[in-house]
């Protein structure tokens, strides 16, 4: 969904039933929301969040809605068409959002797994609450060496383990950690200060 609060655009991943797993439809929606925010001269900051208790459980690996969506599109799971779709949804969109001319902030609660990490990494800042659990992986938009440093990235990829919010802040991936009841308010207050 897309909303504005004065000069702040709010992009919400809205599939809480699937912990905001990223289907093609969801990613097209995020891209449309970024386009709206970038085209609106009144919008100065973009906040990305997940509906419900989690930011994103990662790639949609086959929910009924995602399967139906691909069938409607007639999308192939092989060859050049598969590669082009894979690249669009897992690399091209992320590079586009990373290079947005407007500052962006991810607000992370709960799971932030693989594609969730990718989306958070594409924003300028990451604010989290104490429930946040990050799982980076050897995935398409691979930012860990830049976000964490090469040696720490290797260590975490070899282990394939969750990173709690405080550790993610200590590693430099998360900028700020708040209590769950404070995350939304503090993020919006910061976004409004930047917008000014």
C-alpha cells in the first residue's frame, strides 16, 4: 500500500498472512509506490515497512496467490524469459530503489529474511525494533560485503544464522534499535526531521 504523511511516503508490504513474502505482484506494487513517491515533489522521504508482525519472510516460494499470478501472466520457469523475470524482480528493482533520489528508511520488526534483507539493504537507513531477526544469504542482490565488511560477511554466510537487532546494529547494518512500541513513532519523527 502507499500512503503519505505530509512529506513522508509510506510504502507497506501488505501480505501479513505470508509474513510479507515477496511475490512478483508485491514487488511491482513496491516499485509503483517508489515511482509515486519520486514523482511527488511534496514527498521528501520514503519509509518502507511490513504489515503485521514481520518486515518480510523473503522470496515467495510458491504461495497459491503467487502461483496463480504467474499462470495469469503466462510466465515461464525456464530459459531466457525466466532469467529476465528473475533479474527484474531480484536485481533491477533493488538497484533502482537503492538509487532513488529521495532518502529511504526501512523499519524492520520480526523476520527480515533473504529477499527481506535485500529490500532493507536497498534503502538508505534501517531502523529496527528488538524483535527484528535478520537472515542474510548468498542471494541475488548480494550486499553483505559492503554492508558488513568482507570477513564478517563470510562468517555469517558460512553459518547461515539469524542476527538479532542489537548485533545487526553493532555490525553496521541497522542504524537504530527501538522498543517495539517506539519503532513507528521514532521512525516517522526522524523521517519528518530529514524532510525538513
